[in-house]
């Protein structure tokens, strides 16, 4: 599976969690046994093993970890909200995330059939070509079967999994279109759905950023200097310089308390060059890749509140602002918001399938049997 397809498949699980289990009474041992099912759509033991292997590989790369017992049994801190975290082992975290994805996949395959969809011929041809390529790369069909055996697959079932993944991806595009291609789907996202997700998950903050630990090294003309690798050359502030910066922050806060205009002080004192591009301020979610000190305080503030945050690297004098309208349509914010449109689609889809997931039937023994600890990573 490609990274793009994995992202689309994974995205919709973010809001679908903590649902009750209905148990299958059978306890079949063959790899075609149903691990979970919904209205005749079945995730077999082989399918389950394949998805655990593939998603495990994806998440390990995302986390920068390795497929070792030492890493998988180590602890990881997971953000629950902007101000709340939970600690668990890496394997427990991966099991939780992957099982949500597998439930999502089961319902997606059911909906693919319910809508009467068919994979386009070029997609089927591409799958056949991919399988032929895997056979060739492995040195033959027998060798590929041997490589697939640890995850309960063979060449034929690998092809079935490629088809299943493409069906899931195709369903998503059928419903919501493909943003990169400018297409709309059968159930396009409405402006109201964009707005609801935006207001629920994002806040806007401006800040006066004062560096209290280091500074850029300038030449005699006041130009920024760079290292050989292209990074900005920096130097630590002297104790006297650091004290001056802290005193400056005191002065700024006093001026604000006396009614000074925040924008004027931001323009005069802030060392954040991004303020010139992000004219409305920083529009962020709890998962935005910015320092925790900044993100956590942003979500803790009320609109109109000014707060000084002394972090280990700098001081943020922050102002919580109202959210600017439809900022996801502003190209200057595209990098900061990332895959905003895909996030909205995933949220809408998660809500769509939540009632289906509640009715999934589980073979609890098989559901718990396969884990990231006992399922190897493969390249397929």
C-alpha cells in the first residue's frame, strides 16, 4: 500500500473509538476464519494479520521506531487533548490504532458492495501488474509464498488484499472526491461541515516572540549568517543579553496592561518572521507541530486574553484571537493547516460509519490473538 492510500484509510479512525464488542461464538482456527464481520462482510484471520503487519510498519516509520520487542514494550506518551496525555506501551498504542482501522476497513468494504461499486479496469490491471512484480522480485511464486507465510498469506490472498485496499480507497474517493484532482464525490463535504470541524478543532493565536536564549549571528551589514548546511548560524546570548530580553518582556507586558496596541508591539518587538505571512496569526489544532508550551496555552486561553509564556527557549506573549473565516482557503495557511480537507473528510466519514461499527460482530479470541508484538513487519 502506498503512503497516500494508507493516510486515507487511516484518517477515518480518529473519531471512531470506544465502541462495544459483539462476540462471535465460533472459534475456527483456519486463516479464513472470521475475526470480525458485518452483514456478511468478513475480515478473515489472514486479512487481519496482513493489515496489522502493514499498518504496524507505517506507524513504526511515523514514530521513528523499530520492530523490536524492546521498542514495542517501551512506553510512549499519547496526547488525548491539548492539555491531557496518556502513557502506554508502544505495542498497546499500535494495537489500539490498528484495530480501529481494521473496523473501519470492514465497514468500508461493506459499503463498497452496498453502493454497487466496481473497481475500474485500469486499477485491476495495476493490481495484477503489482503482483507479477512482487513474484519477480521474490525470485518466483514459491519464494513469494514463503515470504508471505509469516503473515498467513500466499500470492492469491495477497492479490485479494490489494483489491480490498483499492476498494477502500475507491469508496472514499466515490463519496468525497479527490481534492488533488479537483473532483467532487457522491456526498461532497458541505461548507457547514468544514465550518463545524474548523470551529471545533482550531484556535487562533498571535504572539510577540522574544528569544531569551540565543540569537542569529549577523555580519557587519546586519545580514543573517548561515552554516555550511544552509541552516541559520546562531549563538547563545550572554547573561547580560538574556537579562535585557527578560526585562523587555516585562516592559511589553506593562505596556499592554496600560492599553498599548498589541499589533504595534508585535511589529516592533516580535522576532517571529512568520507574522508577515500569517497575517491573521497562528491557526492551530492540538496536533499542530509547534512547541507544546505554545499549543497547550493557546487552547487554554479565552478569546481576547493576553498571556505571557516563558518557555525554555523563548518567551511568547500571546493573544487569543477569534478564528478568521474560511482560513483553509487561504494559500498562505496551507502549510500550517496541512491536510485540513482530508481531516474534515475523515471526521465526516467517521460519523457516517459510527453506527455501523457499533454492530460489528467479533471473534474475541482471534481479535485479541493477533497483536503488533507477534505479527512481523513485511514489505508487502
